[in-house]
C-alpha cells in the first residue's frame, strides 16, 4: 500500500516492519515524531528516557538481551549520548541496534548547526542517510540488516527536511525478528582495557568490510546524465535539490551510506566527469574525504557552510536559470516566536526582568523569555547548563553576583541534565538560586511526558519524581513552590531566596496552558473609560494584548484569562471575564 | 506534468497543518506524486510558519524556493506579504484579511504595514483577499478559517466538487464535519 507519510513516521514504520521491539528516546526537534509514531504500534515498547545517554544505554541493553532496539534523538542529543556510542562501537551488538539522529540545518529549532556525520567517522560506525520518506523506511530496515550482519550499531541520519516532509512510501507487513539468545561473552561486552584492546582491531576490520559492502550496495547509486562536463556527488535532501535544479542533465553519484565511503566507486565516478562537484549541507565532509583521495573537487567553494541549501542556490552555481519572485520593497515587521498567551512562564520572567536579575537560561520554551519586551535571559547553552553555569558564575563573583543571579530550567530539562548541576551546587556549596519552571510537560517539542509528570509516553500511569523531595535529598534545605500567575508571590520568593545565605530552589509550578486538561478562564476585557493608555500591561509581551487608539485591547480569541496583565493595571481597567 | 507548488503560510498555532493534510490527501487521490513539508518546534509558538505542498508526475525537492510557488494560501495578511518573493510572477495569492500583530508591533518597535493586499497586487501578484475569520464564525467555529481558505482555493483548481468533499470527510474529525463543510462552502462562494 502506498501512503503519503512524514519522514519521521516512515522511520517508525521501518522500525515496525523490521521487527523492532524496544525504543527508548528523548524528544528533540526534528526527531520527536519517530518515537511518537512508533508508539502507535503495540508491538514496539516505547518510552521517553530522562536523557539521550540513558535512552541509548537502554536500547543497548535491549539489543544485548537479544531484541531489535532503537534510540532516537536530535543532533545535540548525540553529544549527550556520545559516551556510550563510542564504546558500543567496540562491543558491537547482539540483536540489531539502530540510532536515529536528526540534524537541523538552518536551526529551525536548535541552538547549533552541528553536522552529525562527524560522529560516524569518529566512532567508526556506519551511517545511512535517506533523502525522502521511502528511503527513510527502507534504510531503517536495511540498518537492522547491517547491524546484525556486521555486528555494529547503525546510525540513521535524518535532517529537518527529510524528517518533517511527507512523501510517498510503500508500506509492507511486519516481519518478526527472531530473538537472539543472550550468552555471557565478557571478552565482547566487558570493555575493560584488556578486552577493549582486542576489540579495537575488530572495529577497524569492520570498517573495511563495510567499505567493501558500500562499493556495490544499492543505496550508493550512479544516475546517468547527458552532460558529462561535470559530475555531482551528493546525498540526503541535497540530492533532491540537485534533481530539482538539474533534472537528468548531469551524472550523479547519490550516496545512501555516508560512512564508511566507497573509495573505488567515487574514484570511478570522478574519472568519467570533467569536473566533480560535491553538494552537501553542513560541513565539507564528503569533500574532505575526496580531497584525501587526491581528487580535484569543488564543494564549499561554491556552496555555503551555514544554513540549508536550496534548488535555486544549486542551479545558480551550476549556471542554470534561477526562479525569481517579486518581494514588496518595504521592510516588513518580523514575527519571531513568542510565549503563548497564558504561558505560566510569563509572570516569572516579568518578575526577573523587573528585579533586573542576571538569568542563566536553559533549553525549552522558556528560552523565549530572552525576547523583548521581557528580555530576561543572559545565557542559553545546552541542556542543564543553567545550573552548572550559575554555580561557576557565583564561584567567580561571590557576593557580587549571588544576590541577583538565578538559573531557570524546565522540569524535563532539570531531570535530563540539571540534577547533576544541582548536585554540584549542593556539594561544592555555592550560594545559588535555582528556579525550576515546572509546567508539568516537555513543552517545546510538543508535549511529551517526562519523569516528573507521572505519565508514560503512551499516557499510562507511571512513576513520578517528587521535585521538592529530590532537591531536599540532594542537600538543598530551602525549597519552595510558587504559582507563576501570582506576581507578588513570585517577587517575594525570588527576593527572599536571593537574599538567603545558602543555596535554594524555587519551583514555579503551573501546567502548560496548551495542555488539554488545563481549563481556561473567560477572557479579560478592557474597560475603555478606565484605561489610561499607560501600557503597563504591554510589558509582559502577551500576544493577546495590543494597543489601538491610545487604549489596550485584549484579543478574546487568544486570551486564556490568566489575569497576569490585570495585576499590572493600576486603574482597574482589565476586567475579568464572566464564565 | 511539471511540478506545481502551493505554499500555506500563517502564524504558528493557526492550524495550517489540517489544510496541508487535506490538500495532500486530495492530490494523492488524483494520482499525483506529492510532497508536503511542514514546520514543527520553536516556530510553532506564534512565529511565522510555512508549509510547502508540491505535486506532479515526479516531485523532487520537498521545499519551494523563491519564485516557484503557483499559489500562496495565507491565514494572515502580513504573512502573505512576507512570503511573496516565493510566488511565481503572476501567481495567485489567496489570503485571509485578518491581521495578527507580531511582537515588534505589540511592543511599538514596528508598525503593522497598511494596504498590503494592494501592495501585493502592485508587485504583480493576483490577490484574492477575503475575511475568512468572519466566514468561519458564520459557519460556527472561528477555527474553521482553514476550510474557508480551502474553499476559496478550490476556485483555482479543476477538481470536481466531490473530490474536495471526499477529502474533507477523510481528514476532518466527524464531530467537526458539518462546521467545516459549511466553512468550505462559505469560502467557495465568498
């Protein structure tokens, strides 16, 4: 059956068809839907792990036990999971183990633009790279075959345009993979030095074997072209842009496996074209390999290192006519993402901006607290860095910073990588004030459950971490909870904890306003006679409030009745709505 | 057939995913190769969002580049203007006249531009601008703006009425079907 299917859903379908039994992942755009879609198949046990390292180790354990396993993450997640990844390369697998990593060129929803292909080379692992949904499905199944045949974890590299594009794929039935009985094999699985020393040559031989396989594999294919003045080496979504721009004009070597690379295939392809052009997003990964072979190539000399490629860009560089549209001449106001109307983070960030605090931030929706008019964030780096960064900041500046500097971190991010930072605060005793923004969900990636919500990925009752008890058990004596809709309570909590002479944790607790179970209050409205046009209500950056003809106006379709703006109006002009 | 390209643009949270799902379903049903490219993640939080729908005998790129779109369907006026450079010369804009102020306008750092429909026309686009929000409310639900827009868009395709109806029935949940069918009709006849 043919179906129009999202790239990530196609990977999930591939997991299903390949007989995958266990999936453990951490959500991250653009990878999240793989595991969400996989969870729709009852045959696959799926879970959200606290972070990518735990997820990958879980998947490894399942593979060791003999069942086909999967782990999915975004590109920066692989940094977190890199520790087990590199040694898994030595142990190999029992049942097939596939790791999907989704890059985000142009950073649609990410903090950097790193190119995951380097991990394949560095960890000496095979990496498949699909260019559409049909390949996403087929390559996932192929990845399991390769994993078991060559005794290796296999990386499946996605990118935003493959992960989040729907295209047509042919679906087939699930084929159960026989369980591979676990047998104690310490020389393979106990990576103490004596064993690891013996495993390293196995890894090197495996790369040679995989390279030999890659020479004739169907996934690496030459497409003939009529014009031999140049040949194009490409993969992934770049291949689709090349086809769009050039059609069948130039010969193309389309790589489905980007590590290890087929040396002879590339040399032969290069020999039959006058000029070899490499079209790849991100770093000059294929280009440097080819240069290492001594081939004369053009790549990043033509195409940018930063951002995504496009058909126009490629066509232009290859001397083909480009499409031109007509824009308006005037500059249009930008529309950056904003905190939603009724977002429980808003009141807290407003208070931090009023108190002129230095705010070390973290990864999640609340990064939007950095945007005007709140502008209440000084740093965002990676998952968990708010707390460890604050500890270092306060160790460096002491009295100078500790009374006016805070860390803000979401509930899911805290469990992911913030707990270890808090352990450092408690152990090495910095007078740090940490604010956990507990909105009872993993928000930015589209509402995934986490270890603090009490629900599993599929929404069933699950274990639930008690954040207050956890922080206390870690050695933080001052732990308090505030409702972020209550501005005066937020203010006094932050002032008191900053003044305290010991570490403290404030848990700002209110569920995300977009959660289905959260009941919205009736929208507020502005009493025009009472509004003096002072714009105090505009300082919270609520998308539901605008200013027309000298007065504030509330958009009733967006307002959730949170009432934060009403607390700022000195003239009582914000009227609560009637339910 | 050469590949045709439709962009669906709007403000994150306005529900453009239903519109692209419905178009994708309809075009698949007509035997075309189809690609639909969506945006997830950060931009969905009230930012500018775009979905690309492409169909033909064989579609390669999942995205539409500048000067490639046959039509832009916009949930919001400023967003139609923002993406105009992606429209082919003489291409069709179908837009809601609703104006949603972006944060720089709310904070007073910028002004919402005036007479955008006229300016787009002056730039060479064919512009069909209708008040979809009012029509959606008339149909019974402000969220049915996407079906009003699709109803309007149906003018520019040669597909028979029953093809659209079948796609609506396949993609819209049962309990919202009546409202959405009405919204489609109101958009079509606006």
